[in-house]
């Protein structure tokens, strides 16, 4: 029995590492598919999708529809049927959209996600209904769009913005040096983790894996998976210099910093 126990102790880390490698590969493939979808959308519409369509702003647009860029990508990730069931003329969390918004979209989920917000139930999020009423289970996403780098002027310096579409021509820093999306896994409703919710874009202002709320955050060991504007997918280490990371989040900052490869 002691020999068997010793063998198990020796083999378990290798098995766990192998499983995590498979999960990381799947996460990478998911982001790669999202990257292909972004380029297909750009080809069809002449620009990347709006990051958040009709963002809700108190006393200005409190009834905004607040649709997410990931919802716009549905036809380009083989989810045309789900897209057809959504009423984009209503709010993403309106009762008419509860059923379709509750779809589990596998390509929007990282299989390594383990640290979940209190209101996240597996691959779903208990979400308040617009205008009141019972909450509903909305499909979650573990990937967020890059609104830009926090504290850098001008603001809204990324590629997935509020109520404005960005073209790849505007990415003058270079598509291979500019982030489009990244992991921010395990979020619930308070942290805008639904794939329908247009607040699923964020300013990056902290190192990787420092905060789960609207920052780059992952359950992969040592780093997070990122999608770049040229469609490349890379694991960025948690120790990536913050100045380098913020430079990668701007589309035209002309920062004199070598980008990670």
C-alpha cells in the first residue's frame, strides 16, 4: 500500500499538469475562434463590433439596451440560431431575451475557471431583470473586451468601446501589438460577466491576476490567455510589466515599449 501511495503521489502532479495543459489549449482555441469572428465581422461590416451598444448611464440613458460585442459575434461563432432568438431592439436583460440570453456558449467559456463569484452558478449567472421582476440565469463568459488602458489620455483608447466601432485602420500601434480581448474569468452579475452584457469591456489598470473585477484575471497557472488584434493568442505571464501591459491595451498610443511576444 505504501508503494501504491508513493506512485500516486508521484503521478498525480503529472496528471494534473496534463489536464491543465489540455484546458489551456481549449481556452486558446476559444480565443482564436473569437479572433476569427472579430475579423469576419470586420470584413462584413467594415469595423469591429461596438463594445457596448447603448451603455446605461444614470440620468442620461438609464434604459439603454447595453448589448455586448460578444452578442454581435454570435453569427460568426456558429450561433446564428441563438442570435435569431434575441430581440436586439430590447434591453439585453429584458424578459423577452431571458431564454436566448440564458444559452451556454462554449466558445465564450474557459474550462479552467474555478474561482466563481457568489452569483455565478457554473456557466450561468443569476441576473436581475431589467425593470424589476424575478432574476434569471444568463449565460456567462470568461472573456472581456479591451476598452483600453486606465489612466491614459485620451480615454477609450482600446478597440472595443462604448457606442463606437473601431476599424483596424485605426490600430496604428499595429494589430500584432494591440490587445483585443483577454480572460477575466469567474465573474458574476456585479462584475458584468454575462456574454450579453455590454459592460463586459474594461480598462486595464492593474497587473495580471491582481484583481478579478474588470481586469485581466485567469485560473491558468502563472498567467492569462490574451487575444491580439491580428488574431494571435498568447499566454501573458502574471509578472508582465504593467507599463508594457497598458501599452498593449492602446490602439494608437505610440508607446516606445517593446510588446510581449
